C-alpha cells in the first residue's frame, strides 16, 4: 500500500514537470488527449472605395464662345505687333554694313521674338484645351485646332531662332525672320477669318445618359 502511494506521488511530480517544460500540444499527446490548434486568422483586404461620380461632360456654351473670342483677339493683336517689330528690325539691319547686321538685328529683335514665342505658346495650349474640354461641333473644333496649330508653329520657330538661329549668317537669319513673319501673318489671317460667330455659336448641353441599374 505504501509503495502504491509513493508511485502516485512520483507520477504527479513528473506530470507537473511536463506541464512546465513541454508545449501544450505535446503534453496533450503524452496524456492521450491531443489539443486542437486555434484556427488560422487570414488577413482581409479592405473593400475598394466606391468610384467617384463621373463628371458632367462640358459643352460649347457662351463662356466657351467668349474665351475663344478673347484668344482670337490676343492672337490678332500680338501677331500684328510681331509683324511690325520684326519688319522694322530687318529694315534697320539691312541699311548697315554686312558685318554689323547680325549684331544690330539681335539687339533689335530678341525682345520681340521672345514676346512672340510667349504669346504663341500660351495661346496654342489654351486653344487646344478649349477644343478638348467643351465638345464643339466638328467644324468649330477644326477651326479652333487650326488656329492652335498656327500658334504652335509660330512658337516653335521663334524658339528655335532664339536658341540658335541668331548667330547664323545674315542671309539665313533674314530668311528665318521673314518666315516667322509669314507664320504670324497666317495666325492673324485665321484669327480674323469671318464665320467664327456662326460656326462656333453656343450649343445646348447634352443630357447625361441614365445610370445603369445594378442587377442583384
């Protein structure tokens, strides 16, 4: 009887050591009662936010017509200024000795060329944006983009001349200056061309298509 009590005491002591030293899953196996592991928690991706409501498409309205009129007036006024300034610089330089013409033209024409590049670049960009954001009718869009293209070509050529053309031989420089005047004259012609009012008159806004219903 005493031997049995002693064996039970030793078994209890052994189990206490196992509880401290062996993980719960292993201890369960020792005791014959496997421990069920906790279920794995999977990370959840947060739902995507709802898409923003589509913007109402722009249309060719009265403010768009007024913006076009302002850009046309600016193009015409600045093109006239460029034509007069460059023609004056060419004429003054040609009355000097050949070796003095380039320097005289640079002093006279650098500021007008820089001004021409600035207005033509800005006008080209604004005209293009106006045509792209307001849905004008096809004929109106064509005329706006043509005026934008004329301004863009004028800006590109004046920029090229300012960056490297002013040191060219006088004959080449004179040809470049006259070419710039020709482009300014074309921009002026397009800006003053008749028919803008009837071609680009305001249009009623188009109704947005009904939103598609979600099928459950």
